[in-house]
C-alpha cells in the first residue's frame, strides 16, 4: 500500500466532512452515532494517521489448507477474508506477472498480454476469468453458497419488509428463475487515472491504473427485475441499494460500512443482472461468488460483488459510494460535485507493451481494442506520428454496445528512434476521445487519447 500523501489525507478529511454534512448515512449507523464514533477515533479533532485505504483486518480468518475451502459464514453473517500469499493481499487467484500488474489491493490486466503467444495466442473478445482484472476495496471473501441468501427489504417493497424479516432467495431459488445471459464490460471508474498525472501533470488520488482496469465477459444469472418483481417491488420504489458481503471498508480509521451503491429503479429494472456465472462457469471468489450484480455500461462500482442484501426504498438512498466517491469534484464541476457517475466513457488501448521495441524498416501489424459505455464503437483512428496524421484502423469485430471492438492497423516505422502511437475511438452516439480529459480530483473517467511510446530499432 503506497504511503498516504499529506494532500490525500487532507482531501480525505474534507470529503468525510462533506459526507457527514449531507444526508448520507451508514448502514444502521445514524449520524449522531457516527459523529460519536469519529470523535472516539480522534478523527474530528486530530485526523487519524491511517492510510486512505486502511484494510479492515477484523475479519481475517486463520489460513486454511490450500486457501480454497469454502469457509462457513460466522453467526453474524460475515464472510471470512481469505489469506493469500500472492502479490496482492486479499486476491485469491494466481496473478502471474505476465498477465497482471499489482496495484494496492487490486490487479490490473496487462493489455500487451492479450496478444501473448507463449500462452496460446491472442485473447478473444471476452477475457478468460483467470486473466480478468480484480478491483477489491478490501479482500475477497469466501462465502458458503449453500447458506448464502439474497435478502431484500425496505419501504419500496409491498408490506415494507424490514432488514431482520427480509424476502429471501437462496442460490437454488435463483437457479429456478429464468436464466438470462449477457455480454458486458466491467470497467473501473478510475481506469486510465494514471494518465491525469503522466500525461496531463495533474494530481489525482486513487489506484494508478493505466488502461487495464477493465474486462469483458459473458455473464449468466437472473434479471434483477425478475427478483425485484417477485420480492414485491411497489410503484413507489425509487432506489435500489445492493450491498456486498466483503468486509466493511475502512477509510482513515473510520468504517464506511459495506461496499454499496444505490441504483435508480429505472436502471435496476432495465438491464441489470444478478450473475452467478462468468464465461460459462460458476463465479469465482475474486469476481463475486456466489452472486454479483452486473450493471451494463456503468462504472464498475455499480456491479456490486458478493451481494448479500438489496434495500428497495421509496425515497432516495445514499452511501459514500454515490456521495463522496464516484462523482466529479474540481474547478470544472459543480461546487458540491457532479451527479453520481453512471455511464462509462470512450477509451482505446493497444495490445502492446508501453515502450515496446519494434524492428525499424519492417511492417508490423498493431492490434488494439476500443470501447464506450454509451454505445457501440463507430470508428477507430490511429496516429503513429505524434498525432499529425490519422488512419482508419480495420475493425475486427462487429461493433456492439455491450462489448469492446478489436481492431488492427499496419505500421512500418522507416527510421529507428522513438515514436508515439495514438488510438482514438468514436462511438455511435458521436462521443469521441479528446486530446485532454477534464480534470477531476479523484481522476475518474479519463477519456483522452493515450500516448503510447514505442521505439523502432
Ligand atoms: N462488494 C464489492 N463489490 C465491488 C467492489 C468491492 O470492493 N466490493 N469493487 C467494485 C469496483 S470499484 C469494481 S471496478 C468492480 C470490479 O470487478 P472485478 O473485481 O470482478 O473486476 O467491482 C465492484 N464491486
Ligand atoms: Mo472501480
């Protein structure tokens, strides 16, 4: 975990104050209690010295043989955090260096590995589960699928069931509902964040992703709409709040509760999936087993993993993940921050290492992928001369709104030396990649053309 910088600490405190001043509440913790907790933790008077992403260690379980045995949830219904020996604490699957770059509690997918030859050649439109990026606020929990229940409650359901007397679905119940399968990208809102600094010389906080905070998969499960209807959603429902069973997220010594983010009913009833399979296999622990949300087109945080409860309310709901985090703050945004972020932006990436060396005077076939949360990709243009001239890339996939589009283009660097490659996509709604992304302090939604340096030798 990188050390917290002073500006990050100050920023974190500011955001927490704004959050406390707002209507947001933590699960089951009213604002007075929270203020007491904060005072007790010394946060209000003197900020705690803890890191921005201090891990919650209270739930760590003793190592189990092999680390793969399901651990029964404790009586409190908390899942156990599983131990790992790999490069990223809290992630269970192997993270070979040729496929992943460790980033704090997360693992970034390497785009150059999508064109690897040592391991069976290019990766298809969907990313194999073992190569899919992982974004964890805390640690991957091991949840016993047999005793797992999805619990729905709240004022937006008929009869307004309470959290202690919820409407319940077991995994078998979900399997008995009509199965539905979709392709969808899951992309972190902060994907590309490092280029705010690397390319635009701006200071932003958060995981320093290059472009690999994204993956594409085939997801199978049941429509959230089907479950909400069976649970008795009422016409007065406005917000739906799925909550994860991973450990509470601790920021600056204060627990912000379970990872959770409200969805408007309109999206929840539209195309959101409660997925139990990824690429034809049961979900693996790191990607949300036994059940996760998949919210097509929206930033990754909407796709809550290890979902345990869903509150359905007849009034707007708040959590730090739609008040403090995942909004745009900064001089170019409204004073209280933008509206909560939803749709992802347009991006492009080369399936090539940054700084790759290619033979001069020879023809090379460059490959890449482009995507947008809003629509199918329409065109991709590539520049190999620092952005002076642009050439249409050949699209290798039928562009679809629910997936990225692979492309390629030939390039022959005549002279040895450094070159800058650029790829710029435009989607069918006309969204295109600008030269500069609009700054926001948390570095979300980087959509600018990324400069990709290579050398011809
Ligand atoms: N319960 C829970 N759900 C979560 C998260 C988390 O930490 N806890 N991370 C979110 C974020 S920020 C992203 S980008 C995606 C990442 O999904 P993946 O790890 O399967 O790639 O999961 C989302 N769902
Ligand atoms: Mo994310």
